[in-house]
C-alpha cells in the first residue's frame, strides 16, 4: 500500500523495514492458525474448550480494544474518533465473552436465554457502525448524502429481504417465547445486516488516507459479521458449543482489528521511503464495483422475492414492504444519478468547448503524435505558424518535418525523455528547425508531454527570438564600427587555435597592429573622418588575410590578426608570418581617400609566435610588447617578439615603481645649471634638473631614469615627478628672488606632460599665484620627439601660458622631426640649439653652417638662442661668433645645488669666452680656473691632434676655485644627454 504521492516498491523499502512489516503478519497468522487448529480438535478437553471459547475470545477482543485505543491516542492517528469507537466495540465484545465465560467456566451452568452478555453483544455493532461512518469519504453535497443513505438502504434492505425469506421469518413467529426473547433473536441479525451494509458501502467510499489500516479494520468487522450470521442460523445456533470452529472466526476478527494499527505504521515507513506516485496499470475496479453495488443489491432483493414465489411460500408483508422500498430507493437514486449525469455532461461540454476555444485560438501549435511518430492531431494554429493546413499535417511523420541536422538530437532527447520516470521529469523542451509551407525552415520551441503512450507537442515559432539572439551574440562579439571580431571573440579564437593544434604543428601567430598618427587625424579633421579611416583600414585588413585567419579590432586604432600556419618548420613559419606582416604594413600605410583628401598613417606591427605551453594571454601580451617596440623604434615597422622585451618591461615597471616610491619618500633633489650670456658671461637664467639619491646613498644619473620620466604618461605613470619638479623649481626661484637674485628659472617638460589634462594652463597659473613668482620668471622648455604632435592644441596651450607671463623655449632644436613646422606655428621665445650640433660646431664645417643658419633664423624671428652642451671654451667662442646669445654647459658650470648656485649668482657670472680661433683665445683660457679636462672619445680627437691635452695653468682667484670645486669633485662620467660636471646632491 502507498500513501498519496508515494510509491511502494521493493527497491524503495530497506530490508530491515520489510522484515519489520512481515513479523506482525506472521505472528497474526500463527495465532489465528493455532486457535483454529485447537478449535477443530476440540482443545483436547471440554473444560479447555470452554475456557478458550469464552475467555480466549474475550482476551482477543480486549487486545483489539487496547491496540485501537493506543493508536487513537498517538499523534500520527488521522481519525482518532473512529479508532476510539472501534476500541469501544471490541471492549463490548470482550465484556460479552467474559460474561459468557463466567456462566460456563466459573459458575458451570448454561448461559440464560437473556443475560447481560446479550446486552454487551448488542452494543458491539453500534460503535462499529458509527466508526465506519467516520471513516467513510464524506459527500461534497446534499445529493451525495442522499445517495449514501440510499445505497446503505439498498444493501441493507436487500440483505433483509433475503435473510427474512430464508430464516428471519421463522424467528419472528415466536411459539410460547417472550416478546423480549423474540426481539433479541431479531436484533442480532438486523444489526449484522446494518453492519454488513456499512462495511460494503465503506469499502467503495473509504477515504484515500490510511488505506491499510481501514482495509484491515473492514476485514476484521466483515469476518465478525460473517460469524454472527452463521451463529444466527437456527441449525448452527442449536448445536453451538463454546470452543468450536466458529469461535476461530471471531478470534481472527478480533486479532485482525488489533493488527490494524500495525498495518498503518508499516505503510507510513514504506511511504516515506518512496518518492514517486504509483502509476495505474488500468481502469480502477473499485469505481466500477461501487457503481454496480446498488444494482447488485436490487438483484439480491429480487432473488429473495423469487425464492418465496418459486418455493410456493406466501410472500410475507415484510418482504413486500422491504422490496418496494428497495425498488423505490433504486428509482430515486437513479433519478439523482441521471440529474448528476446531465449536470456533468453539461459541465463536460462546457469544458470541452472552452478547451477547444483555447486550442483553436492559441498561437501555439498543439500536436499529438503516436508512438511511431505519426501525427494524429494538429491544432488549426499550424496554418498561421507553419503555413501548412492542419489537415495536411495529420497522418504525416514528424521526422519528415524536422531539419535533418536537428533530427538526431530530437530523437535522442525524445528517447531519453520516455525512458525517464514521469514523476522525475514530467515535461521536456526541444528546440529544432521545422519545415514551413514556403519551403524554408522555422525555429520552433516545443514543450513535450506524455499522452497514453504517445507525445503531446506544444510548439511555438521562435524564429525572431533566435534571430535576435544571434544579433545580440554578434554584437557582443564584434566591433560595432568595423564589424570585425572584438577582443573577447579574438581571445576565444586564439584559445581555440592553441587548444586544437597538434604536437607537430608550429602553432599560430598573433599580429598586433597600431595605426601611427591616427590621433592627429582625429584632432585635425575630426572623429567622423577618423571613424571612416578605421573602417577602410579594417576592410584592408580583412581582405589581406585568409578566410581561416581572424582579423579583429581591439579598440581605438589597435587591430590584431590571428594567422594559422601548418608549417612544422619554425624558420619557414617565421619567414611566412613576417612576409604577411610586411604586406599588411604596406597595405595599411597606403593613403586613405576620405572627405576628398588623402590621409596618411603608418602601421606598427608586433608579431608573436605560439610556443610550448603558451596561453592566449601570454601570446597576446607578447604581440603587444613587440608592437610597442616597433613604435618605440621609429614606427611604421614590424618587430618580432623576443624574450628580452618582457625583461625590459619588467625593468621599466620596477624602475617606475621605485621612482614613485622615491618621490613619496623625498629622495629627489633639484639642481640648477646656469644659462650664461655668451657676450658678457652674466647668468641670465638657471635650468632646473631633478636628481635622485636613493635611500641607500646611490646617486642615479639622469639617463637612468629620465627615459622613464619622458615616456608617455600611460606607460610610465610618473607625471607626478614633472609636477613636483615644476613646483619645487618655482618655490626655490621665489626664495632666490626674496634673497636678491631675481634670475628666471627654466624647467624642461615633455610635450606629453604639457598636453596632459592633469596640467592645464590654469593649474600652472594657480601654482605661480600660490608661490608668488613674478611674471616672466618661468621658462618652460618643450622637449618633443613625437613627429605627429597635434600642433593646433599645443599652440592654444602655449598661447594661454604666454598670456600669464610664462616664456616658451623650444628644446633640442635641430634634432626633432618637426622642428621647422613647430618654429613656424608655435609661439616661442627661446630657441635651444641641440647639443648634437654644438658638439661638432668647431670640427665640422657642415654642422657649423647648419648651426649658423639656425641662429640667423632665431635672430630674424627675434628669439633668444641658447646652445645646450657647451662643454669647451672654443665651442662657446665659436657660437658667440655665429650670433648665439646664450650657452649652457660644462664650459661654465655643471648643475649646482642651491648653496653654490647662490654664491655664483652673488659673484655675478663667469668670464666671457675669447674670440673663436679654432682653439680658443689665450685670454679666455687664462680666465678659466684650473681643472682637469675630461678625456674625449677617440672619434672626437681625430683631426685635432694639435690641441693641447691640458689647458695651461693660469692664476685664478679663490672664488673661481670655489665655483669649480663641485665640478672637480664629481668624477662620474654621464652620457651627453646631461652634464656630469655637477655638484654633489645633499642627502635628503
């Protein structure tokens, strides 16, 4: 047995629980069998037969009463009232048998015809009848209650008719007996008839819960009633003695009622271990028998009447009355059932119409398929969804309507669904392509349910949804401007290429491409033109690679390409990929015709090859490093990745981190190099330079960190150092002004720093106002190695700075890419000649003429000229002769700390150089303080063997010696980017 929603199977119940359920049944069988055998054998003695027939039955009834009472008081009991009534009924039977035994066993006298035992036996049936009514399934309306009463009377009246015809008519005619004795003789069978009627009615109307216990109780009461009926028969009653075989039936009935609570306990244990409802194998037999019960009862009543007629007996009035009431009850019940059937038919018709309206009006297509896949029913919505009439689809095979590529997956899913338990998986969902009436294919989503061995498909057209999902997926994986794969899809393609390669393959290659000069296009022409350029570049890239390769746009002006190669030879692969990269570089560097103008950009390409154990992240990072190496090496070229690039990036990152830490810990100091007027030797300005003395006491030379400082902001992350240098230089200049040295200060700033949004002209003006530096006392030296700097924006910023009194100097003039263009467009006040020209101005006639021409241009434009890197007096004299106004270098002084700088400013300057004679005048040489001159490289000494290795010693003042003290003390040789003749940096 199983509770609702539970399934009791042999696999679901553990072995110990099965054993626990069998033990009570075995004990019950043994007890009843032993009692039956003893009763059949007469118990061995008449005395023992009386004891077992009276007190044995009493003990069995008391056991049933105790068992039912115990179960009624337990928390798990569903109908405690019914079980209490069963306990009372069993107690009455036990008391009656005890009284009977009192007379026969204790008093050893026959039981009187009317005794207390009859009272207890008569009270056995009413509690049992009421208990069965409590257990019966309650009707939901008045008609149900009427039908229940009619069914009870049909069964009871039929049994009464049959019993009256067979035996009760004789018992009703008492001959010399008292009225009480006659009534008692009729009371037993009448109560048994009522009890039997309730048992039969309850059997078909019992509640669905605790079926095992209720069935056991019904069986126990039925067995008791059967024994009572046999006892009521005159032949049996006349020859009855206690301890006979009839007592075994009463004993079994009591013991079965005592077992009923144990049956419900075993049912609960089994039900808790089951999780699936038991499927019905066929139509329910109980419902059919329940419907036929009234008619069977009427048939029994008819048989009773026919028995009297055929036997020739006079039909008793009781039989006629009872038969008429039974027929009348049957007619009334049939009328009620007819009315209920009419109401049910109307309700069913209404529901069918409602269901038909839902099916026909639904936008979903409902199809019913046989187990062999043939469609048995198709809803009319198929015409609107599939474009095929429903009539044409009925009888067609479902497999012929599904796309061949999807048929295998559909069959597999259907087989898996049919093999699963219905409770575990009541429905499944299948998505496939379905043939349409126009010959195309529709994306259809179907919800599948089981239906009498077949399947019900609830289908809907999801073509638009699938198309939208495909568009969303495409948009998520492709660049919206160029429609090339984006970074996410490109990374996934790289991962697939690395995962799918064979061990013998050399592996794919990744190309990172950056368009040089694209920012200038955006700044000069506009972003719309830049977008058109990107679209043209993407089209060229896509046309230049094969279909198996993957071009992509990573963002901005960065593109990438995944090249799949099958060459096992690494050298051949490298040659082929480099050839493809060069072809791409040339293709992307061709002019772009946009808005009626030809725009030119170049392409810097980095190439990385997959190696053993390479991951997509490693491969793309290596290609990115190679691309940045190509940009740093002059742009418009192809670079192959080598492991040293990664080491260089790590070193640069470490140095950047150290720079930030040093700046935070105050390890930087500012030195100033005098800018001297060549005609008079007067110090006209000082150039601020940063020096870094680490916490370990190590002094880092400029070239060891200025390459990081001058790197792009997004690469070095050291914009704070430029701002710190500018702020510190202005602050010290204000202090010198207050001390009586109003000398302007020059600060070198890369153009990238000046173009940074974090350093607008308003911020510089606020800093000057905060420190109180006089107008015209700040000179910004612009250093720019980028040929495609947006001059329009730079011109606007420089004009704004000049309006607030800041002077502008073009640094490194003569070596930059766009020097003439910058000189033509930018508002500059000072022109600084690059040290590369100054170094050879004496030895090289070509450099001499170039330098002279630049100086004439500066003079014609009204600009001051400053020569950078004037390390020898003859260079100073030559530059002065060519018209250079100012100089800066070791010929005068290296970078000085604040203390020595103020001593020089107090003295007023340096002796001016003598006339240019190829070696320098004696007057100029005699004015120089004595110091050891640094040795020059061999290439610079060629052709100059007539120059003396040492300058002649001349008397010098003590002040001059003090000024040169720092230069002599510093012995570190620096590259020509910065002077090495500088004073030590004081500890910070």
